[in-house]
DNA sequence: TTCCAATTGGGACGACTGTACCACATCGGA
DNA sequence: TCCGATGTGGTACAGTCGTCCCAATTGGAA
C-alpha cells in the first residue's frame, strides 16, 4: 500500500524499486508501440526481460500497470512541455515559429510521431470508459491549455479564454485528422494551418 | 465472394441476408455501447439472439465483422448528415443556429451522445493501426469537411480552404475534450464555442 | 413431392489472457 | 552467524477469445 509493492505494507528495496521502474518503462514502451490492448502482463515482462511473475508482484492488477504507464508517458509529456517553455525563443517571432512551438507543445514531442500520437488519442477513448483515467486526462488537457495561453501571451497574442482552449482543440483535431492521412505530410501540414490561424488572430479581436 | 456470405460463390437467401444484417446491427450496437474491444463473436451473437456459429458463417473473420459495423455506423452518420443538410433553415440565421447545425453535423446526431462519440474517436485510433480502416475514416473526414463548407456557404460565411477543415478539426477537438469533462455541460459548451468562432469569422478575412 | 444447396446450431480446439501459488534465492540487521 | 522479510521465477489454473468442424435442418426450385 505504501509505495505500491505487490505485498502488504512492506518496506521496498532500492533494487525492487528499480525493477518496478523498469516494468513501467516497458509498459509505456509497449503502450506507445501497439496500444492499450497490447499492454499484457506477458508483453510487458518480455519487454523488460523479466519473468512474468514480476508484473503481478509489483502491480496489484493489469489496470494498475496500465495506469502507471499512462502516468509515465504523461510525465514525459510534461517534461517536454517544460523544456519547450523554458527554451522559448524571445518575444518577437514570426508565426511560423510560434506555430511550431504550439504544435510541439500539444504533440508532446519536437516532431509529431504517429505511433505516439495514436496512443495519445487512444487515451481519450480509454478515459471515457474508465473513471480513474478520466480525471487524469482531463487535468492533462487543462494543463495544456494553460501552457498554450502562456505561449500566446509571451508572443503578444490575445490569450483570453476561450481562445487558448479553442486553439488546443483545433490542434488536437488536426493531428487526429493527420493520423488517418496517407503520409507524414498531413502531420506537417498542421503547422501551416496553425500559422494561418495565428495570423488571423492577430487581426480579429475574439478568435 | 459475391455478396459476402461466408462460404464461396453461393447464392444467398433473403432470410440469410436478413440474418447477416441483424448481425451487423448487433455488432454496431455493441461497438457503440462498449468499444472495439467488446465486439467479439460471442457478444455480437448474443446481442442478435443468434447462435455463435452464425457470426463465423456470415463473416470470414472478426475484422470483417468489425469493418461491417463501422460502415453501418458510417452510413447512419451519413444519413443524419443528409437529413441535416436538407432540413437546413433558410439563409439568414443567427450564429447560434449555424453552430447547432455544424456540431450536429460533426457529431452525427442531433444531440452529442458520449457513448457514440467515444466510439467515433476510438475509430481514429483503430484506423491508425489498421490500413483497411484508415482509408474509410479518411474519406469520412473529407466528406464532413465538404458538408461543413456547404453549410458555411449557405449562410454566407467564408468557406474557402482551409477554413472548413480547421472548423471541423476544432469541433472534433472540442468534442474530444468534452468527453473527458465531468458532465454533459462540457459537451453543450461546444456549441457556444463554435458560435463564438463563427462571429469572429464574419469579421476576420481568412479564419 | 423430391432434392440439394443454403443454413443452422452445438460443440470443440488451441491460443491467448489475468492472476494465484509456491519453492527458492537474497540480503540486511540482530 | 542466523533469520525473517523481501524479492524471484517457474508453473498452474480458470476463463475468454477466434476459429473450425460436422451433423441436422430448411426452403425454394425442379
């Protein structure tokens, strides 16, 4: 219960924690490679080069394992966001650069990666059916909206609600559409679309 | 091969076709109720009150059954779109009404239904991993963009690309975010957001 | 009516799944 | 040194899955 070790309130060991972390890493890797359905005890154990029983020892159920993997991915996304926000180019920048920043923020990586994005949006569907995940995903989205507002303000663009929220929604929708597009060009197109919208925002008052 | 009956080039019977249709209906119902993973032979057969073997008799594989269910849902979505487009209120309309029309068009129902929308977006994730589905979903999205452009033109709003595409993407993103929101209010909020954007579009030139 | 393809439905198979069990190893503090 | 908590790993079990098989039945054309 204390830290999540399989058995009761035992004291975990550093080595044990390392193994547990390795399992979470493996679960996250499987999740991003092949989706939620592929995150089985056996697949994760094999990926981590650990025996099957390790998964049941460190996680009470498959759901816990999946949740841990989602949080791990979320943490990485958040790290990337912080890196982006700290390395923000100084204020006067053409819309191309601002669009790059925003897309990179939402996509959680410098370059939108189809496999990763697939998991990203599959998570929404999962969250809709699992009450536990719903809150996490909701909070994640809120965070993204706040960060987007910060970027807009930083570049002197209007950032009053609901504009940032609408912008994030649009980028989400565009990335989603880009995923079913034939090639990577559809994903690159997203940046041009966002740039165009930013240009329009500079003129119109509301958005 | 001819019409899709399980066995070779046999001549299907009206009753057989009815049974096949019943299975597709059941598969679509299960799909919208509980998602892709829940569409199993047994679940579909039980839903249709038919023996298990009926599913393997009429469909070569589970994938075929799922694909048929997706197409059935797509057909319903398309019917709804046509109904909306034919019952379009005459040209001068406040943005509230236009927003209603657009959201209803994208959501595929008069009122956005969480369960249905969940399947709607889960489909994107599935399409990303199944080449067969990808084309269908891509075509579906293109159709939606064209219909949206038609509605915009009908109400004297700018409808040059990429505006309709961006609008559809935004509605998709908003509906997605509304799904992980706590209650239905988040989904109703979508219409207000769209209305606001329409107001901005009337002013700004590009979008 | 007769007949044969179309259909039906019950059951079985092997391959997975999550999870539990248990004998063994290991390691840190008394 | 010992000893018990912690960690390890091989295996087993019950359940569900997709798919297949096959005997019985049906219904429309001859």
